[in-house]
C-alpha cells in the first residue's frame, strides 16, 4: 500500500469512528463477554511502569490497569478520545490522552515500559508500520502487548472470515484474516507469549524489545 493510499484509508477510519464512536461500546461489550472474555484482564496483568495504549478508543481497558502504572493513550479519533476521557473521569483514573496516528506515534524513542494495542491492528491501514512504531517507543527490555481477532486456524471458519471481509473492509476498514505475529518479529521484538483462542481466531501476543 502506498503512502497516499494509506492516507486515504486513515481518513476513512477517522470518518468511520467519528460516526460510530458512541455505538462501539455496546457492540464490543457483547463480544468481550463471549469471544474475548478475559482479554482486558490479560492485558492489565502484563502492563507495568509507564504504559502507552495505542488506539485506546473509548478506554475500555482503563479499569484493568494496575493503580501504580502511569498511563498514556493515543487514538486517531477525537470522538473516541472524548469517551475515553469521560470513562477515565468516572473511574477517577489519571490518563494522559493524545490525538495521533498509530503509524506515526507522537512520542520519542524508548519512552514507555509497556506498549499495548487491543483490537485495533485489524483496522489500522498498515499494521506492520504500527507495530514497528510500538517497538520504537518501548524501552529496551520493555513489553509490547497485542490482542486482536485474526484469521482462524480452522479452514471453514477462515473461509467464512474471508467472505465477511468482502463487506467489512469496504464498509469499515476491518480485516478479519490478518495475523500479526510475523509483524511483531519483523519489528525486532522477541515473543515470550503467543496464545490463540476461539478456534485460533483470537490471538494474544506478549513480546519484549531485546535489551541492548
């Protein structure tokens, strides 16, 4: 995908989340109660120190972070960030929120102890660049924690995902048959946990940036 094509895709994502920010919570809550059960807890257990959540959205992970972490969030959509701010206020949670693109994170190299990305690489136009950016901003020895729905390891389910993509990609930029493990290793990260659930259609990855 060229830079100009990626820019068009990014603008489309910005428009999409502007329209659907308020309805996303209801939609994803149902999925998290079934297919993604335990996902937010799994993330929170692995996030320590100064934490960046990439594509924080409406802040659904906020209740699951430890009290002693210093939390920063970035998202493309100002509408989603408004929801995240509201949720943080309701929780009494201190979080530093920024508007920004996952493919060009507005942070210096080696700024965070942990970088989290939950359920977002499926719709980021160039996920390999986003993962490389996560690897850039995490400290040597720090963790990158990724959870997403991916292509199933079961052929019949994978075929169904492919069919659904004929609609989800043009309508909302959502890919169902991506998998991000190769992008993680290509970014120079070392995988310490790789778990696939729900017939292989959900993947949890915990990787570490090698220390110098």
